[in-house]
C-alpha cells in the first residue's frame, strides 16, 4: 500500500494541478506515481520541469531515452518503473523481447544503443563512477560527449522516479512486465 494518498486532478494540492495535468496528458491518465508525487507541489513541479525539458531539448531520440529509463529501472530494481518504461519503450518502437534485452543490458543487433546503455547502467549502478572503457565504448560507438551527458541527465531523472517509488511504495496500476530469464 502506498504511504501517501493518490491524488487526481481534483484532489491534488493546487500547486500540483498544472504539472499533474501535463503528465496526465502525456501518459493519457493520472497514474499512481504522479498521483502520489502530487502530494508535494515542489516534487511534482520538479519532475514535470525535468521531464518536459528533457523531452523537448535532449539530443537523444525518444526510443533511446526510454531504453535508458528502462535500463536504470532494472538496475534499481524498481518494479513500478520497469512496468511504466516497458510500456513507454514499446510505444517508442521496441518489441517486447527487446524490452527484456534492455533490462538485461544488451540489445541484440544494436551495438550503438548497447554501448550507451552499458554506460548508463554503470552510472546508475556505481553512483556515477564509470569505467574508462565504458565511456570509450560509447564514444567509439558514435555517441558524442553531449549525447553522453544527455544520457546522464536521463539516468538522474530516472533515479528520481525509482527512488520515489521505493520511498512511498507506489501501488501498481500498470501492466506487469515479463520476468527476466534466469
């Protein structure tokens, strides 16, 4: 059970209503994570500003961003976000088997994407520390320094959602994802 109330557009604190409405429009409804974030207008506005800014200004396309989000959610063992980002990755063009591969850290036949996901995985898993070989691998695969730093921005944005769900115990209202092969 979620530790905080789940708000909708009518019950949310006044300061959360506009950013909550923008996220509901983006997703198609108020999902539990945003309904829970709405308890804090500061948090709701912060998430909305970050997500809106990245989606408009990142040098990474939506599919790459969604792959990063799903990778980080898997690293952080966030079930809620793995569900959310699996759906977002599918909407961005990935097949379900590719979403499983992304969660495992490697997309077959996509070495450029895999290099960036390897770097993103290390950023999330090692609190920002990455092997020189992971950085060099991303550069060798064709990612610019600016794109790598944009990927870092999406890693940080995803950690925000993952840790929030861990903190409040966001109740699932999204489809479950297939289990990873053992």
